């Protein structure tokens, strides 16, 4: 059976693969996108039911298509985001083959090609782009044994409050996912404990502008690297309920019990670090520093935006902040479920090339890997802070497509001797 050949094989048809297909098409690079599930699958089956986009429709999108029919300042549902990406793929004519999994890609020795094993046969490709997503495999820290008699699930598998057995819920992790899930459960009448680590919590809006706008004008989306020492600081934002600033003091006042970082488990008791107030205080500082930066921007540029002194209001400390819970006997507290909103890891097991460091992390510069012909897209901080966001990946995709086109032109170059040889061969065969 002849082996299918393609110039550039893109693995994954989420926002990254779709954006790349658009740019490769514009550059005239023949390519194929393989997707093991459906287009934009992560938005359909990898998120909880009520999830809406974290950013408003005017911002969290590709530059060439608006969210038709949506309030530009509203937050589209996850299904609407998935539909948008499907529409976009159709609009740009992305050559996507769904239901095909890439099992292995490795260099063919001595040839400038990669052999790609897929669930539907072999493909040979000059370039391989891993657009398989930054949020692939749920990570659960090894704290709670499986057999302690509570339901444990990762935020990736959480769908809605009805899915959980009756009783109190412990949510571990207070980034955007953990905080939204904890809030949803509390609104559904559950007793909820939320384990809060280091975090940033930008204002949803300030002086009439969404924080995505502020990050844009302040140049913060384009930060090239995370500040040293803040690699584990998560960001807590939400578009839920029309978009509200995440304020842990307010949430505590509404009935959520905040605790520090979850540390260990013994004899039915979960233990938390004594870092709750510190984490909340630093989160407040990150919030206030953004208001300060926004005010300074207004003063400097003279832009006419209404003042908003109420944004600096500090909610009073609730009991859980005054006397933080350090130990929780799960059975005594009636906790029947633990939700781990503790992040994800990537999976490049299928990519057998020399493009990873000794910890298995991609070795790359703006997605161009150390292995010629291998590229990454959608990595956190691939080129900037915005790299994993819908609009940010579009710019990274343009860079990758340009780099592939540039390399193609180098490969097509023929030196004077080769050109003369080719001309002679052509003349002889004429
Ligand atoms: C809970 C949550 C909420 C988020 N909300 C927002 C938001 O509001 N706004 C925003 O801009 N960003 C948001 N993000 C971040 C980001 O936009 C999404 O994670 C997005 O899905 C990433 O797109 P991607 O194309 O890089 O990866 P994915 O969407 O994960 O796409 C990768 C694709 O590759 C496929 N694949 C993987 N391995 C293989 C293989 N071996 N062979 C074939 N196919 C394969 C997968 O099936 C998948 O469809 C959110 C992330 C999470 C986790």
C-alpha cells in the first residue's frame, strides 16, 4: 500500500491547529490536520457544563471572525466557543481529518522526513507540528489515597453539582477552574471548602473596561516570560454570572470556607498549610497593583474613563480568615467529595524526536524546536503570556507558519553547480 505523503502534518484540531492551518494555507504550504476526536473537542467534553469563556466575545476570538449573534461584552458558552472554532475551520478551509489519532512520529533515518503512525495507517511528513494542547492530562497530587471513602475527581471530569453525592465538598486549587466550581457548588446549596494557594486575581472590570483590555493596553499580554519565582502563581478569573471579579473575601462572606494549601492526609484528616492569609493578602496586592497601573495609564494618556473608587473596597474578614482551619476531619465535616482543580500536564509521548529536555519539556524557541522540522504550538508562554489563549495562539501560529515557509524556501534553494546540472539534464531530456 503506498504511504501517504504530506509536507506539513499538524497534530490536533483545537484552536492551535485551526489557526496554524489558516496561516499555512496563506503561505501556500500543503498540509493536513489530524484530530483524534472532534474539532475543538476540549471545549465540548473537557469542561464542566456551565463553563463560559474567561474573556469577553470581542476579545477571546481570532482576528478574522467575530462571534456573530453574541453580545461582544458577554462571555460565550463553551459550546458556542466550540461552534465558533468549527465555523472558523470551515471558513479557512482547514484540511482536517477527524477521528484519526497520531500514535507515533519519528525521523526516517537518512531522509528529510518523519514517519507518522496513525490509527489509520502511515504518513510521511517533512514537518510535524504538535498542536495537541497544554491542558491534556489531569494532574492530581498524591495526597489522598483512593480508598478513603470519598468521591475524588479532577476538575476535568467535573460536570455539575448533581453529579456529586450529597454532602460537603472539598475543592483543592483556587485558580479559575477551582474557584468557579466551588462557587457553583455553594450556590447549589453545598457546604464547600476551597483550598487557596498563591494566585493573582485581576479585576474583571475597572473604570468601565474589562481586564483583558487593561492587560492589552498595559502590554501585559505580551510579557515574554513569567516573573521568576511566580511560576506556580495561578490566575483566578471568571466570566460566569455575567463576569465578576473573583474576590475571596467576598466569597468567604457568602459562605465558602477558605483554607490554605492542602498538604497531607492521615487518619481521615486533611491538613492545610498556614499560608491562607498570606495568599489572600498577596492576591489582594496583585489586584490593587493592577488598579494602580490602570490609574497611572489613565493619568499618563489622558484617556477619559470614569473613576471607580468603590473598586478599592475591601470586604471584611470572615471567620475562616480570622481563624483558618488547619485540619479537617473529612467524615466529621460531612465531606463526601474532593475535587482536584490542580492543573494538567502535556503529553508528547507519541513524538519520538530530539526536542525535549531531561524533564521531558519541549526544547524550543517560540515553538521552533531543536529538531529540524518539528514545531510546537499552544504551549504556555510559548512566546508570551497570551500564547494559550484563543487570540494569542493565532499570532504564534503565524510565526510557526512563517518559519515553515522560510525553511521550505531554504530547502528549495539550489546552488550554481546544481542549477547548471539540472539545466543540462532538462536540455538532454527535451
Ligand atoms: C477550563 C479551561 C477554560 C479555559 N477557558 C479559556 C477561555 O475562556 N479563553 C481562552 O482563550 N482560553 C481558555 N482556556 C485555554 C485554552 O484556550 C484551551 O485550553 C484550548 O482548548 C487550548 O487549545 P489548543 O488547540 O492548544 O488545545 P486543545 O483544545 O486541547 O486541542 C488539542 C487537540 O489535539 C487533539 N490531540 C491530542 N493528541 C492527539 C493525537 N495524538 N493525535 C491526534 N489528535 C490529538 C485533542 O483531541 C484536541 O482536540 C481554557 C482552558 C481550560 C482548561
